[in-house]
C-alpha cells in the first residue's frame, strides 16, 4: 500500500455498529461490563477509547510500526518515554534541541538523577565519545529544531545497537510522509501530532509508534497509571487531519523550496538553513533518508540582533507571528525568545542559535503571495 492510500485506509474500517466511514467520537468515560473484568475490549476511558484506538492504528500504519500510543501532548509522550529510565541512567541527545525537550530533560528529569549529554549528532565521533556504560537511550531530532540539521538515523541506530542503547527519533518536523525512522533502525518514533499530523492548529496531541514490545508495554502502563491521555475529540481531529497529510505537506514543501531560494540570495540574509539547498551541510543525508526536504526553513539576518528580527516579523502580513508549526497557515517565530527561550543564551549560541534567527513554518498558501510578503517585510 502506497503512502497516500495509507493516509486514508491504514488500520481503518467502517464502524461496526453503524457502518460509519469515519470513526465516531466515543464521548464516554466508562463502558458496560457483562461481569467483572468481562468487557468488549474497553473498561475505562483513561486506559482506552475506540476513537483513540482508530488513530493509533492509523499512525502505526503510517510509520510501519506494530503499535502506537497516544498522549495529551507531544511533551506528555516524551515524559512517558523518559519514565522508562531510572536514576543513574544516561541519555545522549543533540545540542540543537527543541526548547521544550531541553526543559523537560534538564529541569524535570535531571533532578531525579537521570543524566544527559548534549552533543552535535551530525558528528558521529562526538556521539561515540558521549556513550557511557550507563547510557540507556539516544534521543534524536532530525531535522533539528530550529537549525534544520540532518542527523543520519541509520548511522546512529547502528551505533546504539552495538552499545545496547534504545533509539527514539522525534519525527515531528518531517512527518511520516517525508521520513519513517523505524525503516532506518530506530526503536521508537515520536510526534507532536499538534503539528503536521493534525495540520490545522486546532488540537494538542502526542503519539509514539514502535514495534518494540518493551517500549509499548511501558507506554501502556504510563497511559493507565499517569493518565496524560487525549480526549476522543482530540483524537478525531488528528485522525481527520491525517487524511490530508500527504497533499498538505507536499504543497508546503513545494512552497518552502521557493522561499529558501529567495532567502539564500537576499542581501539582508546572513545564512539560510534548509536541507533542500545543495549548500546545506547534510543535504546528501537528507536525500538518502527523506522523501523530500520538509516545509520548515530558518534563517539569520546580517544584522544579527533581536531588534532586527522582531522588526522583520512584525512586518509580515501572511506569515503569522505565533508559536507552533505544521498547520495549513504560514507561521513565523523567533526561537531565541519563543520556542527556545528556556535554553540559556550561552547554550543556544554555542549550538549556533543566533539572536536574529527566524524560523518559518511554510503553509499551503500561494507561493507567490508568500514570497511577496517576505520581500516587502525586508
């Protein structure tokens, strides 16, 4: 089954009692039992819900996984994965990391005795040096947020397997339409489904897909025990969004390529980060492991100041200054003060995140209008 067909049919069947083509929103907190612990697969909605199940089967199908587990947000999904670890365990991750991930690692889990090493994962030698006997997990972002670096998934998963280390890939920026990390050896793949999977900036959701039984058993336990679960309406919205995932992402990617070309030649732009450009340091790796180059672009200004970046962002008409990404509308943000504001300035700058860096999530509007908007904003 090809991807465009999977996005409509993976794990989906007409609802049994009514024949409904789309899974209904099962808005219930509990289920009838014929006798204690004798039920039709569901007993309490924190543990499971048919609308949630339909979504999980869909995401598992798209990622080529045996199972998937849904959560109330992407961070909640991360939290559940981190709870596989115990005091003294060690995680190797990228130094170019989403600010919310960095905050969760350093401010929530480090105080409980879990250690993290933040390294440039595009350099395999640095990753090798960071691995210790107590390393339990490798947390990978690719493309990274917000510098759009590309990490070689197969290279890292092979290294991790040699050292008995689990690998998790945050696939939010790519979506399964462009990249499927399990095909490259990853043990689990995570999405903030708020972004491309939902696609309409109207839902908060997270999901993890895996064929690793240990991981999935742990996640099911976390779902039942800690309860960071999505409501059925949230699951329905993400499931509905996935139906148009392929057409939305492809249109956004086509627009992003044109915008990256505009930015790389603009006299006021200092540098452009987009893996689709031949000048990108990991362009060839992106070609190898992605089906296309994504719809996220970031760039810095020659005037490397927060004031210049803010002035530019306030001048746009179609690019909305807002958090998040992956919706049908184009968004623009300032990582240093917004998505990555929780990362200390010296840590940001060491990783290459400049004060003037601007991140854009390219939507599905007409490319000519978006190009005109950026041009006039300059």
